[in-house]
C-alpha cells in the first residue's frame, strides 16, 4: 500500500513539474508563424517514411509464397519443412513484438525503428545465403524479430505524431505499404521465377527497403509524447509545433497530454496491463489482432500458389494469380485508408466482414467437385479469392494496427501494442503451421469454409467489443476508458 502511495506521489510530482516546465517554455514559441500547411506535409512525410517498415513487412511476408516453391526443390522439403520455413518468421516476430516495447519505451520510438531496420538487413542477407534448411529457418527467425518490432513500433510512432482527425489514414498507411510490399514480392517472385536458386535473390532484395528505412528515420523526429513523458519538454514542444504548425492545436494537445499523463496508471510495466479498467481495451485490441489472422488472409498470401497449382494451374499461372492478390489488396487498402476516418473503424468492419465470409463460402463451394477446375469455374474461383482479399484486407487488415495503437494509455501503449502485435504473430504462426495440414485433412472446401466461419465470428466480436475511435484524440480515449465509458466512443 505504501509503495503504491509513494508511486502515486512521484507521478503527481512529475506531472506538476512537467506542467510548470511547459508553462515556462511555451512563451519561447509565441513568435512562430502559422505553418499548418507545412506541418500537414511534414506529418505525412514522417508517416510515409516510417511506413517503409510496412513495405518490409509485406515484402518479407509475401516473398515466401513465391520462394517456397523453389526452396522446396533446393532442399527437398516435406510439408512440415515448408510450414516451418513459413512459420519461422512469425515465431521470430512474436519475440520481436514483445521485446521491442520496453526498448522503444526506454530509448525512444525512432532509435528502435532504426535498430529494427538493421536487423532486417542482416536477416535478408542471411536468408539469401542460407546453405541449408536449418540456416534458412534461423535467418527467418531473425527477420521475424525485425518485422515483429516494426509492427509494434511504427503504428504507435505514427499514432503519437498524427493529429486526431488524420490519425486513422496515417496509421493505416502502414497497412497500405504492407500491401504494396506484398505486391512487390509477388511481382519479384513472378519475374525471378525459373532458375533453381532464384529464391536467394528474392530474399536478398529485401535489403534495399531496409536501408531506405534506416536512413530515412535519421531525418524524422522523435514522438513528442515520448519526449514529454521522459522530461524532455523543450524538444517535445518544438517538435509538436513542427507537426501542428499553429499555437491553438499545440496548446490544446499539450493540455490534453498534461491532464492525462500518468494520472490513470496505478501500476507500472507489464503489471499495468492487468488493471481492471484497462480490460476493455485489451479485449478489443487483442481480439481484433487474433481475428485479423485467424480469419485467413495469410492462407492466401503464403499458400495461394501451392493451392492453386494443385487445381491444375501451372506454377507460372499460380504466381501470376498471386500478383492479382497483391493488386487487389493494395487497391482495397487504399480505399480503406481514404474512408476509415470518415466512415469509422467499427462501421467499416461491420459492413465488410460479412462479404469476406461470403467470398470464402463461395470459394469453398467451387472445390466441392473433383472435376478439373477450368473455364467459368476457374474464373469464379479467382473472383471469390480476390473478393475475399478485397473485403478482409479492407476491414480487419486495415484496422488491426490502428485500433491497437489508439485504445491504450500512453504509459502502457508501447507494451500493450507489443502484446497486440505478438497476438497477431502467434495467430499467424498457428495459421501457417496448420493450413496445409487442414487442406490435406479437410480438403480445400472444408478449409475455406472453416475460415469463412471465423470471419462470421469476427463480425460478432466487433459488434460486441470494439468501440468507435474515429475523430477522438488519444487522450480522450484514455479518459473514457478510465471512466468506464470506453464504448461511449460509439458515435457513428
């Protein structure tokens, strides 16, 4: 009890010191001119550079779909071997997501992203040079650590930089660039396909965006919320002026930050996640994180070429269909970014998830007959597959990183986002390990119908547990969570 009281007193003293320092420093910035247009471009540039992490995420996730066919030939892989090479990245990502939270809390969001980019470089080179299956799995584990860290840090970093009215689109840019990374991976896989060791160059090309991310982050600011929380008030205010461009939004945001800073967190570290008032945010964020993968998008991303090749398509045609998957996911993610701040997170999910489920039910029905798939059946199969990508990527895949980066208090946001990211990767690992086994046990029809039912479950979950957060500041969300009015954000 005394320790809790002492901690509360320390937080109060720190908050009072912070308020005093901010009041002293604000007059130093009173001469600054109105630069809201420049600030708007600066925020967009910062979000775009940080989102290169999403490009790496998409490329290294998607390239395995093309490379796995040729890796299987090079190393004579069994079905289990294929699944473990695909899943190794996910297992590493779980560790990266959990470990990167404390790192970004201690050293800052920006240095953590730079370090993750360096690990990307090393992992890509290791995959390209792997002499055997075991080495490739280890290299993919390290690559996964970098991806897990990026999926934890980048959405939090961009959410803390962005103004409330643009946060949805800017954070979702991460998913948009992820889709571009998938598309790039599918194009590279299609263009490089042929030679026995073509998969090596497929992996090695991941070095290029990793270098761009590392270099680009050197020119971006640290999160002003992180700086303020670490008693670097002058830098925080200076960066906030660059991000907002005018006194009014800066003063309003600082007032909100100071009003909520440490006020509601009674515990510290991972223990804070067990507080009762945080539970609704945990349920919403972790549930969406798990369902975003259990609903099956990476069944298509990882194994579409292999599944389609079994229908009679040649490897080249199967890879070309994956290019169509990449194009569709990019278009629908762009649409989601354009609409998510206007329509709202919750409404978009509730509208699109039923159609994602329907697409999978149709896709499974096409495989009911044992006759070769050709002509109209082939066209219907591709249409249902792309329809599922459109509706799933336009809903769960757009919202997953955004919701988790919004709903948690500043004090625990990084760790909680790490837990949500780890949930994504654990769920993705499960899907990666069982998909081909499910196809062998249930057939293509049973497998697609099973994932269709999960999309129905996702709809029910969103309806019951996910609030609307569009147009609401991070501090307002935190206040409502603490007041027990988390679902009061249902405005739409």
